[in-house]
């Protein structure tokens, strides 16, 4: 045929080129935008410069912005779990708050409990899915929503981020402290409490380790900054710190935090996953690094099994 004849003539057919990797600066700009250092207009303006260099804006935004429809690993209908919402008291915070409670089906006897703490945008589908993953592994998981006093996570991250930014930080922190104490005393729990959090949630894990060191039995902060300097001497662990190698903003805080942990004689381990970004565990965006995320998560689950 014609193709064979042309091949015989040593003519090369054009082939589809491999897609170019998204430049690292795009991920850095998204991190700045997601954490309030630049506004949306500035973020999109910077991306447009990459578009002028041949990257499509739709490709860039779809890779950087979350797509929760593709990220679900455990269905809320999974027969091995039972999920519902629970309200808990928070007298030093907003009076009361609410979270997503997931319990293994057919639970017999007390089970270890794990608080799951979202990023800086409320209880989005990714974090709820993380709670379901833990329940599949036999833990009672509870994921509070910091936005509950304003009506809860609004369905998109941009609005959720603005809502959380508008709230009093100290009251949000008190809500999570109250959630941790509520969960530790849960009637189906074994009295052991773990906490895992991502970004802002990682900071909250470090905060809990500082303000309730005798009550938190295991903490896993994913790319979270440490608590205030005056609180850090209280941290005893055990902690498992998970960091992305390209996450300069958070990683710059680690040497100072580690120095205090060593001075405290704290029980801690740290894992740095080279070549991956802040948010590498979040499987709803282009920052997701499957191999590193799976390794970090398997380590997290084993850490909880050991200490809880």
C-alpha cells in the first residue's frame, strides 16, 4: 500500500510528539497562588507567558487545578466502610463544628482512631477519600471541616480557600484541637489517637503534637510547617514527617524544626521524596507523584499500626 511504499522509499512519517513536561515554575506559581502569596489574576497572567511559549492554557490549568472526579480511590458506597457526618462541641472555637466520620463495617471491639486534616480550603473530596482509605485499613477516621461555621466546603477550592482565609485562625485551630479530643474518646475507639494532615493540615498535626503531646499517640504531617516557636519545645512525638523535595517553602522551615526536635529528644522520622512537589500525595492534580505517594502512604499506615 501507499504507506508501505513510502516506507520502502525511506520516508519518515510524522509521529505524535511526547507532551512536554510542565515547567517547574508553573507548579511554584500554583503553590504561591494556593497559599495566598499571589492572586488569581497574577497566577493566570504568569501561566499565559507559558502559553505564549507553546503550552496550552487548558493543559496547564487542567494539570494544576484539582479534578476530584478522577481522584476517588474508595467509594462512599464501599461495603467495607460506613460513613456519616458528626457534629462535635468546640467551646473554645466556634461553639460546635462538624466532620466526616468513617468506620469499618462490622467493627468488632475498639479500633484505633485517626484525625484527617484538610488543606487550606475546607473538607474537599480528596480528603474525604483519604478518610475512607483509612477506614478500609481498619481505623476509625474523622475528617473535620473548618468551614462548617460558614456552611461547609462550598464545592470548589477557590471559594473554599477564600472562606477559610476569612475565618479567625485561632478559632479554627481550637476546632481541630476539640475534634482530636472528641475522637480520642470515641465510644468505638481504643483510646489511641493518630493524626494525618496535608499542607495546612500538616501544620495542624504539628500544632497538635505541641499542644497535646500526651494525647496524640502518632502524627504524620505531610508538607506542613511547624507550630509557633514558643510551642515547639513541647513536641515529643512520635512523628513521621513527609516532605516533597521540590517544596522549598515548607522545606526551608524543616532545619529549625528538626533542631528543636533533637533538643527535645523527640521520637521522629523524616522522609524527603526527591523530585516531587508540595501536594504530591493529592491525586487530583498534576502535582501527584504516584510512586512517591504510594510509598509515603504505606509508611503512614504502618506507622499508625505500630503506634495505635
